[in-house]
C-alpha cells in the first residue's frame, strides 16, 4: 500500500502548488465525496480481483439497485424492506456471475462482459426506460447521503457527507476480513495459486462464488447511496463504473493476475484517479485529456506492481 499512498501524496502536493484553489476544503471535500459511492464498488471489485476474477457488470448492478430502492421508497414502502430487497437482488446477480464462471470454466472477463449487457437490459425492462426522480429528501436518504455538518462547520465551503463514513466503515471492515480471517487467507491463496490452494483443502469455487456475491451486494449498496444522494436514477446510471473500479484497484496495487492487493490501496487508487480528474478540470484542459492521464496511470501502476511482485 506504500507506493499508491506515496503517489497520492505527490499528486496532492503537485496539484496544490500548480492548480488554483485545489487545496481548498471545498475541492478536497468534493473529491472525497464524489469518490465515496464508487469506493463501495471498488471494495468489492478489489476483493474479486485478488481472487483472480473480474466483474464488468457492476455498473448495471448499481443501476438495478438504485431502481429497486427508489421504486419501493417512492411508492411508500418500508425503507428497511427497500434496503433488504435491493441487496438480495444485487447479491443474487453477483452470485449468478460466480455460478456461471465456476460452472462453465469461461473466464469471468467474458462471462461478466455478457451479463453486463443482460443486466442492463433487465434494468431497462424493470424500469420501462423511465427515469425515477424526486425532490423529496426522505430521512432514509439523509441517513445514507446527508451532510456531515459537525465537520463542514469547521471548514469554509466544505461538503463532507455521510456516504464517506459508510464507505470508510465498509472498507475497514472488509480490510479486516481480508487480512485477519481464514476467508481472507483463502482469497489470496485462490488468486495467487489456485492449484496449490486446492491441494491445501481450499474450496476455490466457493471462495470465488462468495466474492462475486459480495461484489453484487456492495454494488447494491452503491445503488442505494447513489439514489439517496442524487434522488434520481436512470437506465444508464453507473455506465463505465466497472472500468473505473478496475483502474482504481490496479493503481492501488492489486495485480491483474490475482493473489496480491489491498482494499485500502484500491481506495487510495480511486482518490488518485478522482484527484487527476479534478485537476484536469480546474486546469481548464479538455476532458479527453483525463482519459489519457488515467491510461498512463494504469500502465505505470501495472508496471510498478509487476516489478514489485518479481522482486518479492
């Protein structure tokens, strides 16, 4: 985790020196707040990549989660029921990805590339292609995505939100699972050397199935947070998020081949990407330049990660 943390510090210092207002509380809180919902998805994607698998359908699952949560709450249903149903559905969608990958032997990259289109079509069918939105801020929305005024009051124009607290809690919890539990050890073993893991009695297919299901569960959480914050959801919600999540994991030190990675590293990688995005905007550069910068960052991170792996 040290290399991505050092990169984050260097990027922060450079942009603070050369980009006007970058170091302001408003800009920093905006970067953190904007990254927080995606961070929940990055947590799941990072764990899945450590197991040696990918999920390119997380964006569609976020959209489905947002629609289900919005539909139930806007129709006057119980917020608790809305949360439970949302998470059950998206966890099942993730589980289907895992089952298909395990049962067919087809690489998860291909499986989830297909289910991404299927799930996005399912969102269209469920929603009828209609955008759901409301101007009403229900208490449940504020709980998931309200303002942290007890912090914002200390900094001029700061905009820290409760979604950041949720993301940090989930990140810390699953980092502990990854580093302090038997399942975490099995996850690293499954991604690092599945043959050796099986020889040691690790049920690698179950480990991957649980990882896929957890990824879907967290995508559902992100869908709930998305609607709570923006009070709007449409078919194209979270399009492209899957690539951002993979990029964040790689920049944060996770190997594409599996077996190495860190949730905290993935979250730091996401912050680096969001800082680059904000810096490009504040510099007044064309938005197309951001994609090029992220591309360079991904390739550079992958080269560094491979170098570190070979040295170790």
